[in-house]
């Protein structure tokens, strides 16, 4: 490695004058360093910041409601242009363990599938489907304002059904399929919905819900093969439950003639109730009007505007949960903006995806997307997979790759390009993502600067981090393409206001120097009405604007730092801050974000107690790295459960965590003193993670309560 580094550095400094003349890095830096947001009243620390840059005009921004936007897009795009694509299942095999039991991954039965190439529907086919199903639902008794619960996995059918619901003036109720029976039942019963829309493979789940959801009377379900997974089931429903397969509704609608133009909801009527993933308790229903959804979409258009000039040249890959505001908002905007959408699933997304049958091509390589939205945990798993492959080659492959990625990110930050790295290293990584990827948006959780540097450098793409909440229906902050920072969320988006409120308990104030800090409060026309059936929490979390009745403000609970150029960095979260017996405050989320970079760690939950002055960690190991470690320690004969309790393994993982903590400059007291390796997987289905792959801290600490107390020396 020393010789390699010496050669690279020698070449760099010998050729630096040439690169300086040819690439003109000072011009690149000049283009990147500009004011992105300004404070309306610079003399008032509590005054809001607003975006400086203008957003390009798009015809859809003139729409007053989602229904108006849907009608307008029918006139904007050629009807024979490809619109949405999907793969059908040709064959599938259930994976079984040595005892014959079906194997499960992320809470789902693991199947190896053979898939078709991508099948594309044109705009004409999508609009015809929407029209037919809409007419059939109205003919069968659905009326304007009825609530329809959407309980589905991500698929093309759900996107089309959202258009159906909007067309007939129904209220969409989005619910995560991973909430569990109690959580889903809570959402259905709270809204008093009579209708539920689902996919064929979730019919068994719906069947179990009916006993606790007495108001439900009609199940609308997808029965065609456009879903990614085609599961046979024999669910039996009571005779009074109406079953409406989409194929039958579509066939019925072909023969119906009716005018539904007056069925669209008014701009200020309730259009959607989006239930949260229940990070801190029961899921909360976020109410949005049709006009608020459009306003939120117009704000988010700043993230995607460069692709809207020629949308037909791009492809967006949809694989995150559609019930999550991050995916749903960008998916709807891409659809209405004319960008083709290809649907995928985490089980078949990349070459190492567990659901691919031998020899099957993964979704990314087949679809070749140009735009991708993701969350940090997915990127972290991809990084670990890259390093696993590198270590399998030669002992020096991984160190060389790490060095080159740090080398490239260092010079990129100074305005230079690295053509040799781009031509020799990046293509090998880019091909894993289809080799056409240009733009990646990351949200849903904090993205560590180290992970951001590595992925952006390796893929040679524009990678931006955004910030938003379900209460704002997607992004309100986002980096722009020329932002060279590594740990910020960018400036406020179009028509979004951001201000800070003091949080004395955490030591943050809007008057802090050199940069103001405090709780982030977001105001816009896209902020939700409030929480469904929860006026108390609505009053606590939302604020009316006294000067503009169309603007609402939302208290995010996140701590932000605003830089001189108007960009924002999320530095803390009120609910993640814990005070130990020594009086010190620690940010659990910040520590976890750093330690997730550890090679042996797949996920980690930091735990502290008010009566102790140290932290502990619950660790989910990275399975491939764990097996490599077991081989190195000659412990391959042990089962996964035994490996997690083996003292040599625990010590090795703890040393790696301590090393990572030091590398990321954590305070000595921020590094966990004790760890426990958990053999049980953390997934959305078992309630340990949200659908956005965030920790459900309360569920995790409850599940391991006895172990935690033992580690703190109480038992």
C-alpha cells in the first residue's frame, strides 16, 4: 500500500499544474459558493430563511389540486409514450432450511424468483385503466368522500389506484403493511373506512384484520400478475364481505359511460390521510388537502427540475415503500412530470438481492435507471456488499479502493475532477446500478458524511441529501447539484420557510455563534392540516401563520444548524437526546450514525440510563462479515446464535466498534462500554424498524429489557 500511495501522490503533485490549467477548479468552486437562502430579517435571530434561487416553470405548477394536475397531464404527454414498467413472476421457489421450514427475511417468506423482462404501459393504457376502474367503483356504490385504506407493497397497481381514488373524489388512507395487525387495525378503525385496497399476496393479512375491523365491508384487490411476487393463498372471507378484483372492475368499466369530472375533490377538501410508521408509538394519521399535496409537490420540484425538461430520457426506479411520504411524493411528481417509472423490489433489486434465482438479472441492471431515491440503511448495505466482494479478491483490493475514494472526494471538494479514478474504478461500481445512474436523492434518516463521500465518489453521480417529514408530505430541504458539502440537507425548497426555536435543555439557541442552532420549524402551504382525530397533538405540533392563513408551521423535533449560505445541517433530535448520571447529554442518533459505518455492524441501537454514566449498544451483525470473522477465529462450526454469544466474537466486534468510534472522532464517553450481539433480525415486520428502516427505539429496548438491565448491572 505504501508504494501505491507514494505513486499516486507523486503523480498528483507532478500533474497538478496541468490539471489546474485544464480543469480550472477555481471556477468550479465559484459556481458552487453562492447564497442559497436568506433570512427575511437578518436582525432577528428567529426570523425565517427563504430560498434565493428561482425554480423553473412547469405547467403542472399552475394546478390548484391533484385532480387538476391529473387532468392537465393528459394533455401534456403523448399517449403512446411509455409511462410505467414492471416485471412479472414466471416461476418461484420457496427457500427452506434444513428442517424443511420456510425461510424468512425481513419478516417475509424468502422466495427465489424468475422474472420477465420489464413490461411497459403507455400513458393511454394507464389512463384507460384509471377510467374503467373509476367508473366501476362508482357504479358499485363508492361515493365522493369515502375513505379507502391502501394496504400494499410497492407496485405499479398501487400508483394507478391512487389516480383512481383521486378521480372519484375518494380519500386515500395510506398504511404501512409492516405495522402488524394491531397497528393496521388502529389505522382502519380510527378512520372508519369501509373499503380496503390491497394486493393478492396480502389477502391473508386482510382476512385476519376483519375480525377487529367491523366497519370494513369491501376488499378491492389486485389479481393480475403485474406484482413482483405472485403468492398463492387460500384466504376465506365471510359471505358479507364484498370482494372486488381489479380485473373484474376493469372489465365492468369498459361497458360503462359516465361523466366523473365533477367528482374531483375541491382543493381545500381532505385528499389523503398518511399514517406514520409508528417510530415512537401508535401510528399517527397526517391529514393533507388536495391543494396542500400540490403545494408540497411544487416545493419538491426543485429537487427534480433538471429532469423535467426532457423527462422521457430518464427512468426513475421505485422500490421504497409507497406508503412512505419520501417515496410517494417523488413517485407522484415523477409520474405527473412525465418521467417513466420502473418498479422494483429490495428482494430483486441488485445482484446480491436474496430473491433472485440463479442466473436471473437484477432490477437495476435490467431497468438501467437514471434517477434513484434511497435511504441510508440501503446504501450502507450496498457499501458492505462492495467491500465483501473486494475482500474476496485480494488482500489489498479493499484498502486500495478506500484510499482512492478518499482521494477522489478530497480533490472533488477542491473543485477538481479525477478522470483516471472515474475511468478505471467507477465503471465497475456503476455497472451494478445499471450504468446509467445520474442522480441519487437520499432521505428518511441521517446520512453519515463518510457514506455520502464513498457512494458519490464510487458511482460518479450527483448525490444530494434531503430532509422532510410525513407532516410536510416529503422534502422541505434539499441540496442542489452544485453543493459540495458532505453533511448538510441543503436550503429550503421553493416557497418553504424555515426558522429556529431555542431549546435550552439541549444547549441550542437561535443566537448561537458562529451558526444559529435550534429546533427546526417549517412553514409552507404544503404543511398538513394536522393529525387525524388527535386535536391535542395537532395543537402541540402545528402553528397557524398570523399573516398568511394558507401557511401552516410544523415543529419537527429535529435540531438544525443554519450556515452562512442558508443551508441546513440536522445535528440532533430532541427525542434522541439522553442525560446520564454525570449530567452530560448524549445524542443517540448521532452516535449510531457513526458506528453503523463499522464493517461488522449491520445495525446498532445505543442505550443509556439516567442512573449510569456510560452507554451500551445492542448490535445486529453484518452476516457476511460475521462469517468471515468466524473463519478467521476458527469458529465456523458454531451456529449463528452461538456466534453472537461467543466471547471471542463479541470482543472482536466491540474492538471494531471502538475503532470506528475513534475514527469518526466520537468522544470517549460516546463509545459504548458494553455491547450485546443480537441474533434476532431487526425488520419492519417484527416491529423493530419502521418501513423507512429507522429504529423503533422503544420496541427494541422493551424486547431486550432484561439484557439491558443486566448490562447496566441492575440484575
